[in-house]
């Protein structure tokens, strides 16, 4: 490890970044490529040939032998198919080749990736095409290096089979709408508006020896059984505590790998729960941030494995212990470097800020259900609303300062007629004040933190592409609505400034219900949601129904982000994944009950049974009272009673699992899983966990919570 040299000297060394491109490509091609990247366009065949050659030479010099198009199928993870550079010439000479065509277009057999019904197997072909805005990189694996080319994945009929394509489309959509609005506001000369994301990633690390003995962790990533340890996180002594050395070594190795990949890892610390940690990089343009977050998860998994740890990325690995999220910090800004969510020092900056802020409020208010849908998953259902994470209700937190400003504007106390009045709002103070304040309200799912919004309800294992795609799209729509409103007022004879200010005021009034400054974990929030009519979609099937709403579909179609068919396919895939996920969990639980828990308890019951018999035989001789005999009998009876309930519940579970297949609609299956199967699994768990605390530790084969969470 290059421990003595500064990180900046090797940052990005494993990526074909600007520096590498400049060094490897002829000047004209380098410039042409930069221009296409900047304009978000496709690259042409001629440039591709030259770029491919330069990229191959660079990759081979570092020792790469293979390349892969690295893409994001709709499973929420990443996929790759490796090809060697090696080819054999007609005369039999081996030679390394990598053409422009191979760079911009690859052809994986798409049949084993989910298409949600968009593709029948006989035409199971899709192609992957390089996304030149995301740099190619070299990934370590086995003993070699592979050149990975970030790509989109598209069917031969042009439908997006991945999560990257819709995100890129949403970035275009929001850019167009934002530029349109900025022009009306008088800010011209902007050719691209970008969205940025910074993903704070939470995770658990536990010793691999425990992990390998827990079928539930191996198969499902979360424990399906396990009694709470005597010491949980009550003492709160872990958060920001000193990082154990073994974990620190893991973090340092991860960071080293990330730096080589050009990923700006910035902060690391302990999280609330024992063995829970967080890593956060510096924010980047949304599609890069999403790619990088996927790589962060992948690199962590590999390094953890090498270090004898198991990395747990699922949202709720341990019941009763804090779960993990992925705080998605999001902002929007111009290609000239202005953050549009950062109130500035001038009246124009402040007005632009207020308009964009109102756009966020409008978008989140109108599309709260779509945002909720974007983060719905089997794992996240266990976390949201568990008094440790934002609830299923989406509200926005702005902070006291901004609340006061918006209230003042709404009530007409300030009418923003003059520059002085705009400056008097004191908006330039907001980022500073807000940061302090929001740190004290961690309960909000969507909080303004000075110059960005933090979407905290995203689950730790999810790809950030979908939530960012939704944020961009709802923002595009809201920006257009504001522009339309301003233009209509101007057409009706208002001067521009009054039209803008009136629109801001109307926006503030119309979106008041989405603002919630209080505690989002409280009963009051649930009540407020009901009174205000805010969507409260408790589980994944409920949240996914949002994708059936005609007006939601119309929004995605209007902004060119998803076609009707692409929406339908995503809905199918997510429903299927939900049902399959719970089905796997239920089957794993059956296995654990039948092969571990019931046998362990039965054996122990045998021990107690014979010990009781022996005692009975000796009772008279040793003069044991009837009461004492009864106590021991009760102990045995209690154990036997719980074991019998567990056996009965296991039989019920068997029936319930068999029933899934007999339900004919996917929504029917999903609802059955949420409403019948999961509650039954919890009931089973309650009995098993009770038994865990009654049985001799040496008879209990599963590693316990105490061991997994407190032993190092
Ligand atoms: P905290 O949320 O703990 O106060 P920070 O505000 O420093 O921490 O940032 C958390 C994450 O938000 C980091 O990944 C950071 O890079 C990212 N971030 C900071 N500014 C922006 C921005 N303008 N847009 C998007 N993400 C941002
Ligand atoms: Mg944060």
C-alpha cells in the first residue's frame, strides 16, 4: 500500500480519466470526446476507434487482459461479462484487439437478466453501450485486472433494460426544465444544469465465522431468528466512538482501493448500533455518484472477505437493533458552478434559490408517493418507521430559519419588492444555521441541510439510481409548472419580478402540508399525515401500486424517462423480487427451524427430561418436597410447551409457503406475503427467541446476537 505518498498522487490511477485520456489520445479526438461528454451526446464510430485503442493500451500496460461492459440490470446490483482482448489473426498469430465497436457496443445475452416481460426469450438480445460520462476503470479480481466500461443496457427494440438509462434520461429532463426556468428568471447562458448526489453508506461488519454458521445471513442478509442481547445499543457508546483497529484496517484498505478507482471517500465513522459503520464520499454528478456507490459496496464486500469479515448491507440485519440506510444528499446546479439550492449574497441568487426551493417542495408534495415507491423493498420495509429511521410518510424538513422566511413571505410581511427586502431575508445565513439545526432533527425523511436535500429513507442495499431518477423527474415537472405559472402571469400583463414573487408565494401556500418540523418518529406525525392527506404507504406492495397510477405514468412518459412498457416491466420485476425475497426468507426459516432449532431444543428437552426422571427416582430418598418437584416439572413443562408451539407454527409456516404459488396475481402474492406470511414468520420467531433464552448454550448451534454484535 502506498502509505507514504499522498493520496492525490495516485487518486484515480486505475481509471481512464481526463489525465489518462489526455496522455493517450490524439489532441483532436481528446477534444471531440470531451465535447460529447459535456453535451451528454453519443460518441461517433471514428472517435470510438481511437478511444478504444488508447484505452486498451492503457489497460494492458497496467496488466489487464480482459474487458467487460459493466452495467446495472434491474436487479439493483451490477453485472459483467468478461471478454479477453486476445484474438487470433488469420495466420494464427495471437494479438490483443479492442475495437471502437467493442467499446461503444457490446452484446450480452440478455435472457438471464430480468426484463419484466419486455422481451420474450426468443429475442433475448440486448446491447450495452458505453456511457462516456462515467470513466472506465480497472477492477481487481482473482489475480488479474479487468477493464470495466460503465454502460447502459438496452433491448434491440430500444427499451431500457437497466437502471442507468432512465437516470441519464432524467438528468436531461431536469436540465431542460431548469434552463427554461432560469431563462425566464433572467439567468441566461447556462447550457447544462446538473444534479449531484452524495451517498452516505451505512453497513454492518461481523466476523465471518459467525456469518458462515447462520443460514439466514447467508441466504437473506438478515437474521430471521435471534434473541436480543442483554446489552443492546442502550448505552449509545458506539456512535462516533473510537473505531476498533481491525475495522480501521478494513476501512483503510477500502479507501485505498476507492482512491485508485477515483472515488473520493471522505468520512468514516461508527454508527449507532454495535458493529455498524458509515462511509461517505464527496458528492459528484448523480450518475457518477450512483456508479461510485455501487463500486463502494462491491469493494467493501471484497475487502471484508479478505479481512475475515462479512459485510452486511441489508437494511435490517438484526431485529431490535438500528438498521442501515443510505442518505442520498441531492442538489441541483449549473455547469457554471452555481448551486441552485444555495442561497447566495445577492437578490438574484436569493430569488433563484427561493424558486428552486419551492420547486422541490412542489415536486415532493405532488409526488410523495412516487418517492416512497422509489425506495420500497423487502429489506427497507423492516426499517422504515421502526423508530430509528424515517417513517413511510414523506415530509420535508426545512429548519427554523427557512420556515420563518417562508412564513414571512406567505403572510405578506415581506413582499420582496426591493433588493433590500430580499437581502433582509437573511437567506445567506441559512446554510450555516441550518446545518447546526438539522443535525438535531435526524427523524426527517427529506431534510434541507444548508445547500442540499438529504433523502434519508433510501435503504442501505439499494442502488441509488431509482431514487435519483425519481427526484430528477419530479423536479423537472415542478420546474415546468413554475415556469408555466410565471409565463402566464407575464402574459396577463404582470412585470417579471411581480410574476416571480407571486408564483413563489403561491407555491409556498400550496405546499405547506408537506413541511413537517417535528419528530417524524412520533404518533403526531401519523396523525398529521392523516389530516393532511399525505400518502402513508406502509409496505412495498402498497408503495408499488403507485406505478399503476395513470398520472404517475404520464409524468415519466412526458419527460422521456420511462415508457409505459418500461414502467410496466419495472413494476413486474419489483413485485416479483419482493415475493421471491420473502419466499426465500420463509424457506430459510423453515430450514433453520427443522434442522437447527427444533433438534437443538429437543435434545435439551431430553437432557432435562432424564434429569427430571432421575430426580423423581431420588426424591423420596433425598426428602425433596412436592413443591420442589413441581417447580422442576414446571420448568420442563414450560420448555415442552414452547417447543410444541414451535412445532405447530412450523407446520403452519409450511402450509403458508405452499400457498404462495396458488395465488394467481402478482399483487395478490405480494399482499399475501406482507399480510399473512411475514406476520406468521414474526410469530414463529417470537417463540424461537424465547426458547433460545431457555436452552443450554452448548446445545444451541446458531451464533447468538451477543456473540455476533459484541465479540470482535
Ligand atoms: P452531514 O450530512 O453529516 O452534515 P455533509 O453535509 O458534510 O455531512 O455531507 C454529507 C454528504 O453530502 C457527503 O457525501 C457530501 O459530499 C454530500 N454533499 C455535500 N454537499 C452536497 C451538494 N451540494 N450536493 C449533493 N451532495 C452534497
Ligand atoms: Mg448527513
